[in-house]
C-alpha cells in the first residue's frame, strides 16, 4: 500500500515536471517564427478590440435609449393593477396608499417614482373636437422622474399647486387652433361610469417627439385628474426609475413579493414596451452576427498559422516521436502555443477596447449637422456612448479562445496521427 502511494506520488510529480517542460517548449516555439505568430497575434488583437468596442457602443447606446424612453414614458419598472396591460381602463386603477409609498421609498435601488392616472377623453374648443389622453401627473415627482418640463415649446409646465390647468401636445394644440391662456372643455367617463365635463386653462404646449403623443397628450395635475374622473386617491400606474438597469430583476422580484397581496402586477420595461424590446433584440442580433463573422475570419487565419507550423515541423516532430515523445505530448505542446498566442492577442485587444470604451463613457460622441435636428425631434440628445460591462470582455475572451482552439483541432489531429518514419522522411 505504501509502495503504491509512493508510485502514484512519483507519477504525479513527473506529470508536473513534464507539464512545465511542455509549457517552456511551447513558449519558445511561439517565437521561432516571429513574423507568422505576430501577424496572427495582431489579427486576434484587432478582432477582440473591434468586438469589444462595437459591443460596448451597442450596449451603452441601448442603455441610453432605454433610460431615455422608459424614464419618461414607461419607467424601468411599472406597477399597475393585474390585467391593466391587456385592457387599460379606469376600472383597473388602484389606491395610491401611504403603505405603497412606504414600500417604494424604503427600497434603496429606487431613485425616483411617479404616480400617474391615464384616461381617454374628448377635448373641445371653438367648435373643434379631438380625442385625447389625460396624463394625470404629480409635478413634484415628475421633476425628479421625467424631463417633460424641458420639452415645453411655449408657456410653462404644471406647478405643484396647479389647479384647473393643463399642458397640451404640440400637434393637438395646433389642431385646436388655440393660444396659451385659452380655456378648453374636457369630456370623459369617470371611475363611477358617469360622463363628466370640466373647463381647464391651457398654460403650455409640449413637444415630446412622438407623433401619436403629440396628437393626443393632455397633462394635468394628478389631483385635478382624480377629481375630474371621480378617482379619489386612485392611479392607474406607478412608474419607477432605478439606480441601474441591471437592478431590474432584483427590484422586480422584491416588489412582487411585497405587493403580492395587493392584486398589483410589477412589470419591467420589456413587458410594457414589447415593440421597443424587439427592435433592440433585432439590432443586437444583427451586431452579434457581424462580429461572429469577423471572429470566424480571424479563426481561419489561426487555422492557417497552426497548419503551416505543424507542416513545416513535421520532420522535427518525427524525430521527437522516434526518441520517445508521444503524439499526445506534441499535440499538447502545439495546443499550448495556440493558447499562448490567443491569450496575448485577447489581452491586448481587451486592453485597447477598455481604453476606447472608457473614453466614450466619459466623453460621448456628440453628433452634429442634420443629426441634431433628427435626434432632438424624438427627444434624444444626439450622441453615442459606450459601456464597460464585464460581460462584454468575458464573452469576447471566451468566444475568441474557444474558436481559436476549435479551428486548431484539425491540424492537431493530423499531428496526433503522425507516424515517426513519415515525419522524418518529410521534406
């Protein structure tokens, strides 16, 4: 038993010695044909750099769009009555209680939230009537939550103490042919099912950049909306902003647990804006496909380098086999060569990608010329930013390393099948 343990320990020690020897041989072999391996290293580094840069810009820009759109119109997370998403109605409004406010305020990941009351109404002025959508908002909350107050084109936004005042979408304002200070009449069905009408004073014209909203939106103080629609202390939605988009799953799970007895649904922006999510997924898939082709092209370069390296050293490998080396030992040495050069290129490419992405995070690219008008029309700043999410570097590293090894398997297999005599006779 003692002899067996000693023999096992000896074999393990020998394997460690051999492994160190193989690593040393592989490192020296990398530099035997410097030109070929340097070209391969630069190709890998360039592919990794371009992948990290493009993925960083993609994900960073997505985050910017998500925050810009979700921040004002849907929230990163939204609380609503169960079934409201499928069939929006005042009948599916809920009490905006102090307990609910306490739950939201106590969550450290929530940086702002905004209660809202939505309802469809008829708006009339001077014989002209159009359909509209009331946005009952709390002006104090909206200052922290949205940028509606910055989209005013004429007049002003609502004040916290506003009473009997409204702000109207740009196109709706023009269709009604009214002026700031004019009074209009709203007609809508209240929570109790009765039809109610009320006169309001127009104090502002707002341009959100979305045709549908600019044609229909009517902002009014939440208290006015609740009174007009007989919805005392009720809201249809609570929109929530978080300190980070990555916090969505944990905050959603936490709120769902706390609100499970209230009959309320906690939804993420993906659920409330599925079309927007689909457009991002499509663009993301297109970008990944392009980067995949780029990596595959580089992988063929790796395949060529390893194949030529094995082919040129067939005579050397044949002699090694003749003096006692095993095929698997030679395969392991060449595999280490591939891993060395791949890791060097990957690390260098990641380093360059990190520097460029860091610069873009701190100094977003501001677009000029015609792009300014186009982006501002839709309520965005004309800029591109980036991201430093760890998964960008991890996924790129693992993908490039995996493909480098896979595309080396065929020449490694030929080396594994090489016979000593054939190798020695190779010229």
